[in-house]
C-alpha cells in the first residue's frame, strides 16, 4: 500500500530503452503497460496501484487502455483514472496514455466499430472516466466493414484538431486496410503514428499480411499486443497443455496441428532462450524488439514480480542471424 503522496523514482529513465515511432515525434518505452486483463471491476485497487506505480518507477511511461477493457466495459479506464488522480497526475507531461474504441462498449448500434459518432462518443466517455483533457494516442480498435475508411479517418483527424488526442493509431487493421487508411491520413495531414496488432513469435500475421512492410515504408510504427501469445510463451505449458486452454482469437490457429506439437515447439524455443540466458518470455519480448519497426510491446502484469521479469528482456535484445533462422524453423516447422 502507498501511504501519503507518491513520488516517482528519480532514476526511472536510467535503464528503460525508448524507441521512436517511425520518423514521428512519438517516443515510447520498449515495454508499455497494458490494462487489457486484471484491471476490471473485480480487481483489488491497492494491488493494481502498486504494480502500475512500480511500472512508472521502472521507466514504463506508456499506459494502454481501451473503452471495453474490464470486465465490464470501462472498468480498466476507471481503475487507471483512480491511480492517475491519486498518484500520477503531477507527471502528466511525462506520460503517454492511450485508449481505443471499437469493441462492444455499450448497447445499440453505436456501441461498437468505427463510425464518427461512435469514435467521438467513446472518447468523451474515456476522458471522463480517466479524468483527462486529452489522450496521447487514440485508436480505432478495429476495421469497420460497413463504414467508409474515409469517414473513420476524417473523424480521427477532427478529434486531433479538437484537442482531445495528440496522435492517432489503428488496431487490428491488416496490411491492406492499413495502407488504405494511411492514404487518407496523409491527405488530411493527420498525425498517424502506430498500428497496434497481435504479434508474437508464434503469430506472424503482421509479417504475412504486409502490415509491417506497409508501416516501415510509410515510416510508422507497430505496437505489439499479445507478445506472449496469451501465456503460451511464458513457459507455463512446457510440460503439457490442458484441454480447456484458451487464447485470443488471433492466436487460435497455432493449435491447428494439435496441442502436443505446440508443446514441442515451446520446449525447443525454451532451450534456445536458456542458451541466451533468458526465460522463454524474455526471449519472446526481445524477439519482437529486434525489429526496428516495432516501437513497443504491450504487456500486462498483475504482480510486481511478473513486471520485473518482463523488464529483464531488455538486457539482451540482440539476435544472430542463425538464432533468428532457428526460431523461424521451429515455429514454421
């Protein structure tokens, strides 16, 4: 429990690696703090506060939320808002605070996707919950097949011009969709900076669908969520996997040849990590960050120990070409 007034560690920037999103002015810590899980209505406030403040003390100045994170919708933003008002408000100019709109936020047709009404209304709700005048990055959380990309892009551009967001991002847009909306952002002179996508050693979708190539070509960045494949890359399944294991929809395909084959691959990757002096999770994070287009990886942590273990990945981000080739051979074999 934190008693009295919180004061951030004086050495908070001494060890964190900071990376730039393309050629923009946006800079992020190599590891960002995600509030996707463990920060809902059933979370313990003091435990959540402790790990969030420890993250900032360790140089993690980017906090990633979304309108639907919970459970229920809006709960993670409310939790962040409580910690922000109580502890982090004096450090607002150091923080990158992000949120998203698009997934199951409230009843009715405007409670999801990326129409102008949805994006504007969702951001107003987010700002109120978090106690903010603006967010640093506002994301369209998913491609809307029924709304023109021009409307979505124009709405996001107008949100920046209104002062409610500094930068714009997209999330879960594939390579083709990313290329299409970037054209509108360039036309409108919108400060688009990153696509946040599910990406990890097992899930290579951003490589395969052209997302990474498109972002690199346009000098934009990728923020990787699900970097440990919902726990598959943490080492917890090295001795077998229960039948009821669940992962994010973006990683379901890894089981197409059965769970036993996945366990075999995880053990092969774990052996590589040991030779590098890392845990499997640390190697997974480091592998993402070896790509200069990856600006940051978003990891959640409900305990300080998990947070500190993840930060250990930053001690060794270099890979030989032989190591990269071997990882590809294991994963794609």
